[in-house]
């Protein structure tokens, strides 16, 4: 008898349904008796978790997974409201969020599942190859507005950024802009893929995106965090590249026992190989 296993993978703007066949007999009849694991949050982590879910669901007798994007803040809020089992996040919890969980008497685990480098990208026609952190800050806060000010052509800089609910946005603001506000002229996009597409179509553009989303349509810049003494490209791994961060599963220590087998799968040798295959950096 052929059974059908369904995983609903919901991103911000689309719903993808994956169907597998197997030999688990009356799985559909048993499904209603098993908890559906809900995972929600970071759009940066989303493609990785979708891929992990596909392989996890190939196993027999495992719960179905519902994976939804929307941003790190969305996932963390859902976890606090008990509407998801696991929050995907591309940043650590903020102090106010930790206080909210403490007030709700929820003991939280922040489990790194991968590492990611955040690449600064420009249009391939842009002759600029490198920037210091200070120059990036001046560009994104609106004090440098033309590429000629950093050795490029006489061309207006067009800023692309993630939306404020994104953990990538918050990470970039804190660790690259030194907590200063983005320029009011920055154009917000909903995903890493949208950043890459926008920059690839705009000669004067600059944006920032996850290492896993880099392709030949954009050019990554080398970055210096020592005022120009040493420039490093994002492909030089998160160990040496200065704009890097862990990607997290955040969940309640008590009450998430049904989700632990999936979390352990992601951290397993097979799960970490998928991390590498998807363009991220394994936790080990």
C-alpha cells in the first residue's frame, strides 16, 4: 500500500506542498494522533529548514512539519504566544524579548544550527571591490551617496535593505552600522532573494544578503573591520569573515519534547551535511 506523507512548507508569499510515497501502511489514519511540529520565523533560515524537513520526513513514523517564514521577530513572537514549537532566528534574542519570556515563565533554549556570512553585494558592473566597515556605515546611514566617494564611478548609490522585522536587518544595524539608523532612502525588501534580484537589476545598487543566496548575478565586496588593513570576502568562511552570525532554533526547554527528534536530526551528521549543501556553514 502506498501512503502519502505531506509537509506544508509556507513562506511569506507562497505555499509549497511536498508529497512522498513510502511503505508505512496506514500513515494517514495515524496522522491525526500525532502532533504537527510548527516552525516559524527567519526567511534566511527558511530554505535550510525546508530542505532539512524534506529529508527528515522521509523517515517512517515521524510527525509532519509546518514551516513558515515571515522574519525572526515573527517567529519569536509566535513562540511567546505558544503558536509555534520552534522559532527560526538569524539573531540572538533581544533583552526585551528575554524579559518577555521570563515574565511568561518560559525557559528558552537558543540552539545554533548553522552559521551564515552576510555578504555586501553590488551590481557586477560596479568597479568597487572592497569597503571598510566605516564606509559601509556612512553609505547606509546616508552620509555617502555617490560611488565616486569610495573610488567608484560618478553614480548615485541606491540602498537596498531587509524589512525591520527581519533578524538580518537587526544584525546588520547592530554589527555593521554600529546601531545607527538606516537612511530614509533605503528601499526595503522582503527576502534575501529579493535583495539579490534588486541589486542585479540596478547598476548603482548595494545590498546585503545571506551567503547561501549569492550567485553570479551580483558581485560580493571584500570587507575590512580593521580600517583597511585587511579585506576579506564572504566566501572566506564565517571563521575569518567579519560579518558572520549563528542561525538559531529557539524553543521552550519544557513542552517541546515532541520537537527534539527533529532538532537532533538537524544537528546530526546528516543534517549538518545538508547545512553545507545549502551553502551555509555547519556548527562544528
